[in-house]
């Protein structure tokens, strides 16, 4: 039993146990049964937090790996202190569970419960001196609530090959909104990756999804998952606008992974058919996807005008959808809709394929740039992207689609969003250039820097500066620890460099 409460904390005392034995530089696995009755909650800088709670410290081949458990956090020591929030460090059932701490010998540290990976870290263990050893540390100081009370049994450390749970990274790989979604129903396509087969067959794999707008949950859906591809229905209750979907993957009632996706939900989306003459109504979106019926200027269907078709499914759906792709010498095609009113025109297409031109007479046009080289095959898991092309006033004419030279496009649908007169006027207004109003964009340099996104000055320039080339950016301020060019105490942004001593 390991115990530490406010009495020990008040006396500034902690306890530890050390066992010296050879481990070496390769992979190792520490396993133990534990009943965690309670752990302290610490509200301190990470450098202090790593030494508060229940810690497991393994010294091997001159390097030290340290992992600390607190009430709702897992901390590890690297070149900085890494922290992961995890709400199930203290299991709800109050029973014993098999825990595992694995290190692959190459910088990856993993924590599991009952052979299910909870969290993993990429670490750079600090250099240390002394013999290889295992050290368990119980420190209850600086807690804001709780105490350490943990019952350990069957402690074992092995070296060599690591178990299966260390080799997989179960996660939600994709989450996308289908183009027909609107304020009445949002359909999300989702996919799982690296899922052990037995997880799908036991009825214990669950997806919990919520739809959030303005920090309020407006729809939820929970469901048992038995397939790596599935759809999630959500009912926004007539609400529209920018929303965020949050999908959480649970196995045996424990959270495994989470993914979020931001998107815009339109008030009303309607599918239109060949020969329709939709009339623009602000708030209404029309989607056309019957690609077989596109025609060239001579009235020949697409498949007789140098194009061919193929079918695909959205994630989790068994319903056939159709893409169309141009072959060498393909003719320009017309969208078989006689449009009336003001529209913004969007195109859906298979990502990383060839480009194409979309136009309406000589008044408006837009282009998907595409690529001259299509990698891989035309089957398998692909992403479908959507791009805004242009906006304009339509008077019964038809949209024209023209392939680009030496490129092969894969087009999946067209979306027509009705505009108000004010929106179209704004779109047609001249660009103010440098004389226009400026938006201040705060690029969070702190997170990107400490997560290794800017490992060198050249990468900082490439990834933090050059991405704004040609974007009419007037000024870039990039720094760590302070907000913008803050040089005074601020009611909103705080005190410059406060807390920087932790790093």
C-alpha cells in the first residue's frame, strides 16, 4: 500500500522505493496490478507537478524515464515536462486493474490499463548517472485536493519485445460532414484506424458525438460500433451556422481517442436533378451530383464526350455516388441546370487529382488547380474536397466545366448557395488592398515551438512565415511566452513572461 495525505504534505515529506537491476538501452515494460483509491490533484507549474503524485522512474543505460500519475493527469519528463489530461486515471469501479508502462528504447513512452493504451508520448529522456534501477515515489505535497492511496501487487519489469497493445494506435481517423447536411439533419462520415479486430466484435466499442454551437451542445448521438466505417446522424434542431462536431471513441467505457471538426451548417439543402431550374432563395443551398447527365455543347452525354464515370461511397454509407473524370481530348461539359438568381458556386472533387475550369459565360469563372500527377489508384480511401469557385447573377444560363491540359480531374458534385443582394454586392466590390481594414491573427507560436513544429530557424521561416506569401499580410509578430508584442501588464493578456521560469 502507498499512502500520502495532508499530514505528510504539511511536513514536506515523501517516500520512495528503489530496486537496482540491469535493464539496458533497449525496450522495457513495467507492469503492475493497482487499485487506485485516490490520487492528489495538483495545480502547479509542470516542472513541480512531475514530482508530485505517484511517480515511476526507470533509469536505464544512463537515461531516466519518469511518469507521474495524478488525479486527472499523466505527466512525463522529457526535454520539457509533457502533460496529458486523462479523466479515468482513477477507475470508477474501485477494483484492481493491470497497468503497463512501456518504453520502446527509441523515444516512445506508453501507458496502458488492462492492455488498452491510454496515452503515449514522444520523449527525450534526460541523461543521468548511476546504475540501472526502478524507483517508485509517493509525494503528496502541493495538492489542492485528495490524497495518494494506491494498492500495488504483482509488480514486474521485463526487457525485450513489447506486447501487442504497444503496437497499435486505435483512433478516429476521419470525420467529415456530408454535402447534403443542413439544419434539420447533419450526417457525419467517420472512419477508425488501427483498431484490434476483437474490439469491433464485442459490443464494447462506442462512439459518443456532440454538436456544439456557441459553446452550447445542440445535438448528441451515442452508438455501438461494429465496423471501421460508419455514419453519425445529428439533429441540429433547425439551427445553422458554424458548428463543431466532437467525436469521442470509448472502449469498455474508457476514452481512447477524440477528434473535432469545424464546419458550416446551412439552413436548407436540396438535391436538384437534370433539367431543373432552381430559383435562388437566400438561405437555401442546392446540390447536384448526377454526373452522368452532364452534356457537351452538341448535347452528347458525358460518356460520349470523352469522360468516364465511376462509383464511390461516403464513409459508412452503402449508397452509390458517382464521380466523373476526363480522358485525353475530353470536351467541355455543361451542368444541366437552368439557374435563376444569385449564387455562390462550389465544386466537390477527389483530393490530389487533376484540376478543371468552371465558368458562366464570360462574366464569372473559377478554377481548381489540381495536379498533373495522380498518385496511387482510383480506388481505396480517398478524401473529397470542396472549393469555392465564383459567385454571380444567373439568368437561365448554364455552368460550363472544362478540363485543364494534361490533368485528369475527378469531380463528384456541385453546390450552389443562394446569395442575398448584399452578399453579391460585397463579392463584386473591388479589393481595397493595403487601404482596407486589417485583421490581427494571433499565431500560437508557443505550442508549435514546444511541439517541435519549428525545430530550426529555417523551419520557422518556412512554416511560420512563408505560408503567408502572397496573402496580403502586412506584419508578422512571432515570439514565445507573450501575447503579440505585449510589453506591459494587461487586464486581459496577463503579466508578460509570468510563469516563464517553469521553462
